[in-house]
């Protein structure tokens, strides 16, 4: 933890993106995986104005923008083997893939779902072979939809039909999907039904594929893998709870729950600077540490260390954002951190970085569909608990 504290302590703002003509909340951030011997070139953000923006990873110069109007885009992910291809799920029942090398605004690949599908989460597995997207609940149905991602071409966009669906394991909106970082057949999904499900998609049917069901007792807002060989899963909830499970203990007598915190804001001590929300988490391989990222409504960013004994504040990044931070991406190779927020700012933090640009911008007050969604889920949870 001391090493992480040192690294965090040396992080400074290196670059700040220019405000676009149409400012928007930055809801999700991903950095391209480096091609052979190259460093990653791009950073992409999913915005509240229904667009994906792509920037140069080092300079934060704007490169491309892709729109899905009238649909909403949810999430952004680069392919693992090709750093110029970027994906996003869309509320029109598709997952789209764009190629940054091409001048066209059209998607080079469209993965189409079924007529009632509204996709609010997705991921692509580490071998780039399978895309999976999660739906909103429509009537009584909620789906995990799978596609074969192979055969992406540079010609006119081709539409792919699903390989199949899982429909029995969740009974409410599937808010997050996360494939295993090194095992292409493992997938974890989280939902507003409170369940975090782990699947082995190599199995023949959904019943056999479901290898673990963990209950967070609340609406899931973020999920991830952690631990040596990534045998643990964790989640955060829309009411700022945190759960952490060891899947390796499934076939033993040991309990799989490593930690369950009902409200992280109540247990993490932050001197003179409260913790208002959680953004997400990351597993630091070198330090073998699970870290949570949280923050304040004024834009400060807190880094929180997790252990079986509990949660503790590692450090705080101040002076970057002026409003709630909604997204981040950490590159463990060079310890760079990208953060995006409701102030429409994309920031690059680096150890010992020196910013040579404008001061932080004032907070933006614009409507956010994601915030509206969270409010709805919180109220429905409260009403459920009262029953």
C-alpha cells in the first residue's frame, strides 16, 4: 500500500482536453490496448450527448466523434488485439464497432439484438471473439445477448445476428458486464436485482454456465475481477455499497464473501473532505491490491484500498475536476490515470506531470440520463426494502 500511496502522491495533471462546442458529461473512459511494441494511441469517452469521442492518448487532442442519435450510447471499449477499433452498446438494440483509421462516421460492424432489446451494458472478451450486451427489463424479460465478433471487415458495415441469449439468471436491468481479463470464457454480470452472476460461457446451456450467484442486496452499479489470477469478483451498488467475493472458495467449506460494506461513505475516514460516491474499482497487479475510486461533488478523487479487514483511504487527487467524476481508466504500465466528469473535462494524470493549460472549469448543470436511471433504481430499492 505504501508504494501505491507514493505513486498516487506523485500523480499530477499532465493534460486537460479542450471543451467541445457541445459540452457533455463523460460517462465512460477506455484506453486502447497497445499494438505490438507500441504504446496505446487512443483514449475514447462515452458522452451524455449520445456520442463517442476519441482523443490522442498523450496530448488529449480531439480526433474523432461517433454518434448514435437518436439512441443512447452506453459504455466504450477498445478491441484487445486492434487498438483502432472501438465498441459501444446502443439503446436502439445494437452494439456498434467503429474503426478510427477510417474517415467514415459509419460503424464497420453492427451487432443487432432482438426487437425489444435496449442495451445498457456490454463487454468484449479478452480474445476479441465474443461480444455480450445486457438489456433493460422489458415487461418480464431481461437478456444477456451474445455475438461472434470475428470477421470484422473494413468495408461497408455488416450486421451480425446473435449467437444466443441467457434469459433466466437476472430479473431486472443488467447494468454491468465484465469479461475475465485472461480467461475468455468467464463473464460476470450485475443487475438492479442485486445479483452478481459468474458464467462459464463454454458450457452448453445457461443453467450449466451459471457457476456462481452472489447477492449484493442492492442495485449493482459496477463490477470487476481482482486477486491473483483474477479469481475474485467485486461490485459496487447505486447506494454506495461494496461487496467482494472469492470465487475460488466455491467448492470449499470456506465462505466466499471477503467483505460486505453497506455504505462505504460511513466507513472510510476522509479528513475534512467527505466521500460522496463511488466511481469504480481496479485491481493493481504489481501491488496485488484491489483499489476503489470515489470522490466528491466538487471533483476531488479518493483512492481507497481494500483488504479483508476493511477499507482505508490511500490518498486524494485535488484540483482537477470541478464537479462529480463519472469515469476513469488506469494504465498500470506507466501509472497514468484518465478521468472524466460532469464538468465535461477529460484529464490525464501522470507521476510528476506538469499541466501547461487552462485552470479547471466551472461545474456544468445539464441533465444526465444515467443520473435519472440511478435515482429511479434507488427509489425502487427503498420501496422494496419497506415491504
